[in-house]
C-alpha cells in the first residue's frame, strides 16, 4: 500500500513538473508584475496565483516578507518547499510557473473621455488603459500623467511622460500596471477666454485653444463689420491688478510686407470701434428716413 502511494506521488510530481515546465536550466528571472501560479499537491487551500508587487514581494502566507524578484522559478520552488516543511511534516509536491494573462482592475480619472474603473489584462500598459477610458481629451497634460499605487504602508506617485512615448515610441516610458492602480490625467487650461467687443459680427467671449493673433481673434468673432474702424483697435490687458491699454492700426499692419500681427493673450479684451459717421453717410441716412416718413404719410392718408 505504501509503495503504491509512493508511486502515485512520484507520478503526480512528474505530471506537475511537465505541466508547469519546470526545468533545471530555466533562466528567466521573476520580475515585478509577474503572476506566479503556485500548486501544492493535495493542499487546495495553498494553491493560488499571486502577483509580484513593485517591492518584489507577494501575498502568500509562506512567503510573507520574502523578496522573490530577480530569482528563478527553481529557486522559488526551493524556498517555498523549505518554508512549507517547517509547518507540514510530510512530503509535499510543489510546483510553480508563470501564470497566463489575468485581469486586473485600474481606475482612470481626469482628462479622459470616460473616467471610471476598467478591467484590463495584466499585460496591458498605460496606453491601453487610457484607450479603454476613451482616450485623452483636448487639454490633457500628457507629460504629467500620474500613476498612483498603494503599497502596504504608503502611497507611491509616479509621473509618466506620455508625450515622450508618443514622440519617441520608446516602450520603457510605459510602466507595468498592477491591480488597483489609479491613473490620473491632469489638464491645463489650453482654452482661455478672450472678449471681443464693438464692430464685429458676433461680439462676445471666446475660448482660445492656441496662441492667437489679433486677426485670429477678430475672425473668431465673425470678422469685422462694414463699419469697423480697423485702424484704431484697442486691446486691454491685465498686468497683475492693473489693466493697461494698447492701440493697434490693423489696416497698416496688414499692408506691410512683414506682418508682425500682435498676439492676444488669455484674459484680454479686444474692442473694435466703429467708423465715425461722415456727412455723406448722414445724407444717405436722412434720405432713407425721409422716404420712410413719406410712405407712412401716404399710407395714413389713403385709409
């Protein structure tokens, strides 16, 4: 009977070792983010899949406080066998292997289309997580993306420069994601308000998504009216708490070969005045009024 059980244990060990592909010459080292599948034959409660944290440790009762990053699976198996033998006084069959892809949960917040909690494969990187959230929206500060990770006794913040990744395509810019990571995409205000008043087609407040010239701003407001006096445009800016005015002759600027058109900053107020009423225009206006009054009198008389 004992011989039969011993043969069964040997057969099980051979099968498990074949299944988990544990060989003496295995060189691949364990690294942070790896999932390790641990099987203790006959002890289901001890068999589980664990993930190597950024500190090189795993949440497994017999490996608490033991850093396993940088060692091979064979060495891990030896350590685990030694730890288990202190508690369990009979022979055990233990097998370890790198697990297949498994799901992790990450939270994506900030300047993305659909902030929320997403389940992604553990092999997915930061770019995949952002894509799951609909991608960054205009105003996202991709050079300052924050990766927030909670460890046992502290919270670690890592700044990821996604702009550099998009420019250079270097995958090393994308850190390995872990379960319960929080990704925060901050924003800076690319869209600032400028006011355009006076003789333009659509006076009002407008947002500047880019550095804009005086001409750009006027056409944001629909362009100048026929009565606009482009030679006397006034721009009011804030210098701390004290506003100051600048005057520009846009007509003269546009006629020059070197058109150095002034740049308008967020918070500026642009005022386009109306041309003064000339005597000729006044006569035309008075003629229109006379015609209107004459028609009104004729209509009233014929009633």
